[in-house]
C-alpha cells in the first residue's frame, strides 16, 4: 500500500485595511451632525474578481439632531473608488438608508431604516416621520422663550467594494462628506 503526498501552494497577497471615513457638515443653525465610526472592510485578497459587501446591519452611521418640525436635505456625494498611493484604486459603490422614526438608539433605528435606491445622492425628509392623514398644523414660529421639539435622524452608510482584481497591497481609503441642511421651500 503506497501513500501519495500532494503539496499545493497558493500564494495570495492581502490588500490591507480598506476603510472609509465619514464627515458631516451643516450650515443650518440648530442642526448637529455626529459621525459614528467609518466602514472598515478589513483585509481582503488581491488577485480575485470577488467583491466585499458591507450590509446595512454592519454599516457606519451618522446621527443628525435638530428641530422636529423641520425638513432636512441630505447630500451624500457618490465616491466611486478607494485609493492607495498613486493610481491604485478599488471600485466602491455606496448606498445609504435613513431612520427618522424617533428612535434614540442606532441599533433599533436601523431595523426601521428606509433604504435609498442606488445612485441617489440627495434626499429631503422630515426630521421626524409624519403620521398618515391630514398634514399637521404649521410649526410654532420662533419667539421669546420658545424651544422647538427636537428629533434624531440616523443615516446608515454601507456599500460594496470590488471587484478587487490585481490591486496593489496597501491601505485603501476614501472619504465621504455628508452635507445636511434644513430644507427651504
């Protein structure tokens, strides 16, 4: 009885630490934006046509606090790749969802999030989800001693990285700046 030993070597080079950071900007008084952590894709393998997807359940989030009676416009400029050094790029397709259901914690808010279609970069939503039926009365005008009720909106950002291809080894990064302002009509 003979025994055959077969050795196979597969040399794979990891592409190290892909990460997207998020920044939030507003020029509207009384509106605050607090970015959570960025999306970290971790180490992935070069030399493949595979893609890495970060689902909404593992997405980065941004907290937006403001006047509950107002609408906001959110702009998420679309980045198309993560970069490393000069000329090294990996394609990236960004997606986002929002929750304006009045839930104060991001985990349960994510369960009620409304997914935005791929390719959409600008949305206008109420700070606090409105009920079905006749519109509410107009908001109380600002006057001495009046403080408008506050609400929280969560923006969840995720996406797909790849296909990876023969990307050079390194830390690929990208920056998505999210712009939020009160809507004007």
